[in-house]
C-alpha cells in the first residue's frame, strides 16, 4: 500500500492538498493501491472528507483510535425539548436557524450550534458557569456522536481534552497549559487494548506510535507531503518502518545572502536526516537541479536520490476547449489571499488597465488572511465594480473556461498547480518569471507570458497588448493543449513507476 502522509482534510483545500488528492486518483486509475493518512484531530474531519469525495480513501489517526471507521450514523436526540421540558430552560433559536442560546433565570448557560435547522444533530455545545465563564466545549461528529470535550479554566484556557468513541468510551486524554496560546500538550494519554493508558510526551510521539500500528515495512511505502509535521514522527518510529519519500512542495531555501544560505525551516529536520529517507521528489526539473547542487556542495548533507515528478497531471480527453464561452476582457486569479501571492499587484495592474479598456474585469478566487487588506485596497482604488474577491470555490472548471486569461504574481511557487489547470482549460497564464513552476509550464508567447519579477509596467503592457489583439488571443487558446503534453497523465505515471520500481 502507498500511503500519502498529510495532516488534515480541510474544508478549503490548498495546492498541497489538491496535489495529494490528484495523485490518489492517478494511482488508483493505474492500479497502484493508495490511501491518504491524516494525523490531526478535527471533529468535522469526516464531513470535510465526504465533501471532497474522499471518505473511503482516508485513514485518520483519531478516527482509528476512536474506532469510527465503520460508523455511519447514530440516533438523533431532541435537545430542544429536553432543555425546555426537562430542565425548564429558556431556549432562543437565532436568525441563522442553527445557533441556539439557552438561558436559566435570564443567564446564558449553553450556546449550541447544530448541523441543520432540525436542531437534532449538534455540531458543538458550549457550557457557561454562573460567573458567565466558558467552562466546557463539546464537539460532535456529523455521524451523530460526542467526539470530544474540552475543559476550560479562567475563561478561554483549555487545560484538559477528552476524546471518545461513538459508544462513549474515553480513549484519549490531553493536558495543556494554555491551548489557545500553545497548541502543544504537556502530555497525551492513549487507552490501550488492556484498558491502561500509554503516555506520550508529544503529538509527534503519538503519530509515530500510530504509524507503527498500521504499517508493514514489507508492503508499504510512505510519500510524505507535510514534512514539517510528519518527518519528526517518522524519525520517532522504532519498528515497522517502511521506506519513505518526501515531496518538496515549495521553495526549499530561505532568504539567500552571500554569507549564509539556509534551508527553509519546514525542511530543516528533513535535510539534517536525509540518510533516513529513500528519495526526495520535486515538482520541477529546475528545483531538482538546485537541490542536487545544494547537497553536493555540503559535506554535512547525505546524498539522496532526487526525482522530478510534477504534482499535477492532465487527462488529454478532459481538456476543455469551449472557447465560445470565454468572456472578453475577463481576467481571473485562483490563489490564496496571502502575502506571498502579491495579489495587490494584480489589483493595481487591472485598475490601471481599466483606464484604457473600460470593460476589463478581474475576479480573485481564494481565501486567506489578506482578505480584508485586499478588499480595502479595491475600495480605496474605487475598483469594486470590476475587481471582486469571489472567495473559495470548488468549481474551478467553470471559472477557467469563462476567463480570457489567468494572472499569477507570486514571489515563489513550488509548482503552481493552478497554472497547469488554467492552461488545460485553454486559458493562457501571465506570470512573473519566478522559481519554480511558471517558467516550466508557461511557454512564452505560446500559452501565456513570463514577466520580469515585480515589473508592474511590463505586466500592464503585456496584458494590454493581449486584450487588444484578438488574433493573439485565439492563437494562445489553440496552442494551450499541445503545450502541456509532458504533463499528460500517462507521462506522469511513468515517472512514479520509475521511483517505485514498477
């Protein structure tokens, strides 16, 4: 079995998550048995996995210890009637129809949220003491059982967490100093098959124990997608240790100056222990060459096989060529709203273009910490009518095929999966010429354009020339499919089989 090791299945997926899910489909299609392993606790984890169609392809560590793998649904309970009739509480259903305030003698004692407006399946229930302090947080799984209880002291300080099976058996205890400021538990206790509690001093130790329980070194192979979290656990394994390859999803070096070149902190422990791993996997040839040179130049680093395998692939039969659906002068961006993506550059460029081409638009799809900053910038420029933050979407196909081009302004990329997806929808891409990815996927003047890093004037001129040249647009559209032939799935699976000796 091939296990892809990550940390969680989030509601809004990132590029790393998408790369992992795409690889799962590829392996399954070509007969390589694979599963995704996740290690973080989240009481909505099963719900998110189901939303992405992955509920049968995930092995989550907490699901494993909670014995929830085969649980479908538990009986629902009428909490509202219980609070009203049995406890004589006053119950107020809020405007969203799923949040409920529960009071006793005018003082709030419970605040609850339900999965739907039937109000029979709670998502969480919070309890307050007579001093109006938050003292207990109950989390429920969408399959209908109490999954976790967190106990609080002095308001919002989690000091103790209990995790349960669907039958109500407590199987994990975690103790904290102050969870809200420090997510590291001081101790974790796991109930074993003898009914005794085994001690773990860190989450990494618990993950190592879990991996030892479920893997067989003779049959299994790890592909690690989250080295910061998973590499320490892998190094903690004492038995049943399979081979492991680590995927490098982003730029591997930190700030570079003549006096000191260092590996980025998420990769520090990996590079210090390269001898413990079977291979490194990069998404681009350029990064493979750079890592190889970096290791060769340093006597303190162990030599290791490095394979270039793109994190994205394309089924040529699914390339979207509906050119008639493209909207003139409509640009899009599909990227997280975070600092490194430099989305403010796109906003300023399109704002400038609007003076020349009145109906130009830019829709930015994504999520992240800079949402408010970007929204304020759009309003400051008075561009809200033609530049919009559209938020996260799962339906990127419809977004790409209606756009005339995609914009990328990142300071660095590991691969830029969104570029490949855009071109697969016959939507050219304009990007800064950065490490890594854009200059291996974009062929200048064929399926888009590469622009000098942070040169807003050149970016503006390139976009303006593209919008004013209908023949150029048509040529780019038509050249997109053949330009990404090396990323067709039959080419990518060859690279995987070469690594895995198939």
